[in-house]
C-alpha cells in the first residue's frame, strides 16, 4: 500500500510540471561582452594575443580560467557585474609566472567597462536577464599600453546577446 501511495505521489508530481517550469539550456540569459583582437595596422585582420590572461582588477587571485596565461587568444568573452554600472579587468599580453605562481612577466592593461542595466523578463522558469545599454570601454593609460584602441561595433553599443562581437580591441 505504501509503494502505491509513493508511485501515485510521483505520478501526480510529474503531471503537475508544465513545460515552462524548466528553463531550457538554450534559452538566452544575461549576455557577456565579446571583444575580438585585431591588428592595429590593418583592422580587417585578426591578431592573436600570446599568453593572454584576464584578472579581476580588484583581486588578482580571481581570474577567468579560460584565459589563464597559456596559449593565444583571438577574442575574449567577459562577464559584467549586473548589480553595478561598471566592471574592471586587467588584460595581460605575454603573461608568465614562476613555479610559485607569482607574476614574472607580461604587459598588463586595465580596462573599465561602464554601462546602464535593464532587467528583461524571459519566462516563468528562467526569470529575468540583464541587458547592458550604452556600453563604453576605456583603457587606463600607463607607460606601456599594449592595447592601442578599443572600438564599439555600433554607436550606443548595447549587449543583449552573445551571438556577435560587441567591441574590437586593436593592438
């Protein structure tokens, strides 16, 4: 009798779920910023960055594992803070470390991304996503910037999805 009640409960539970109670993995959520790396002398040509690394500007122990100093990158996808109107990253070109993990080389440039946010309803199961409006990216000037220019793909650049490039980084 107990088994029948459990089976009846599971059956009722299964029937009570509706299609929109589960957020499909393919559903677009809060997008990230996409930047392509281009050659400064010919902006139509991609130019990779060797030993590229992306760190949080406030805490160097927090970094993006996909960009952790090994290999070369031709683009970067950056998450933006949804509870603030700006995000800062340190982008390294030629990043190297010693056996203890201490930085021994590379050229760091700090970028600041400023934006407005807007909450957009997706569905009952997925809730809301944040889109970013009027996005601007600036480079903190230092004595040896490897990033020469960052250009938006569109005027008044918005980030509403992850299907296209939002900015071009020329070096």
